[in-house]
C-alpha cells in the first residue's frame, strides 16, 4: 500500500526503460510509441531520484510492522513468558515467570529468534513484568505475591549497555497483615507495571474471590526503599490484571486481563481481554476512556501475561504455554 504514492515518480523510469527495449526491437518506429527525448530523460532522472529518496525514509518504518505475523510461536526458553518491553533502539526484551532462571531474552519477532540471553546475579523469586525508560534501562518486577505474604517486594533496574544493576525496594501503604486474614482482601499481588514520567506505575492483581478492584500504585524509578503511593483504583468486571504497557507517545495504556468462571456451576470457562485507556488526566490513568478488546482464544482462553506497544499502530500480547497451548506472540487489535 505504501508504494501507491510513489507511482507518479516510478512511471517515467518504467516508460524510459521500456522505450530502450522497444528501440532495440523496433528501430524505425519506437519514437512513435514512447518519447525518448533528452527532456524526457531528464524528467526520468528527477522522478527516479525523488522516488528513491522517499522510499529510503518511508519503507523501513512501514515494513517493520508488515514483517510481524499475526501469531509468532515462542521458543521453549520462553514457555512461561511473563513480561516484555521494547527499548527506544527497537530491542524487544522478555522474561519468564517465577521459578525460572533469572534471565532476560532479546527476541526478534520477525525472525523468530532469540538474539541474546543475559543472566542476572539475583534470584527469580517471582518476576512478573518488564518495563523500560527512555534511557534504555530495564525494570524487572520481582513483585509476584500470590499468597500476599511477601515482605521483600523488589524492582531491579538493569542497563544492558553498561551492565549497571541496582534495586528498588518497596511496600504497600495499605497492607497491614501478611497475608490478610480475610482472603477476599488479598489484593497485594502484582503482575503489571509501566514506566511513566519519572516513576514506575504498578497495577495490582486481585483474586477471583475478591471484588475485582485493580489498585494503581506509584514508586520512584530510582534505587532506594519506599512506601508506594496508592493513587487510584478501578473495578474491571470479573477480570484480574496480568500485564501493562504504554504507547510510545505515552497517551495510551494497555492492560491485559482475564476471567475464570463456571457454566452451569461445573464447566470451567475463561475469557482474556486487553483494556485500552486513553485521554487520561496527567498520570491518573483510570480517569480516561476505556475500551475493551477480546484476545485470541483456543477452546478456552489463553493465559495472556504481557503486552507491549510495537509502534503507534501495532500492539503485541504474549501468552504462556500451558498444556496443548504453545507460548506465542500475537499482533492484537486496538
């Protein structure tokens, strides 16, 4: 589609080349078929220069998204993918859930290839999401807390270019019991994080026995020990949040979420969705407009754990590999 705008520039070149072939084949009549004057030749050179110049700027950006298939199978190294982010230089980094090796993977979705694997000098207690800032720092969220009893919640900051490594320790201001006695109050698990402004924004994962409220916490994006700020909350109907990402311009937030229920009281079913939030005030994301889009399913819903903005028009979501479902990366609608 993007070549349509270049047709006026390319046609003189095609006509001139065609005239040369015709001249060799019909030396007496070619001038009646197509013009071959010096003026036409100069026009051909001018149009060709403009076409090549425009193509050199436009093609790389357009082809970048075209090379991504709707579904890309992930290698076994990423079977339990839980977080991903894209750096300003275009590198796509991924990580696995807790219990796996403390490794980061640089992945090329166009070639289905792991380009680089980095092993960090810390355990993977329960890594759940991955984010990044404009300086190229990676933020690794070691804040999975299924039992709501952790007192060592942490976000690691790592710079791939230099190897610089440090940590951000934090706690929740509204958690007084570890875990709370009432299981319906277990809302101190987290699987979603984004970098925005100068801070890290965390979104809690409620339990299916809870009220489906997702809380928005804020932590400074610099080393130290902090009490997170509880900024806002929202109730997502029967869904719990598992991943988050911001668009490159910072104007859209995406949250992956899923639900689990039973039909007729015994037949399990699930649904997975992406919630897109836009037109929000400052960094109060839940003040904006929310749009829900269904994610691909296979008999039952896939367990989507992460999302990332590939560019301003293309988003990717990844599901873990469970049973017959293979871990995969998907181009998703907005």
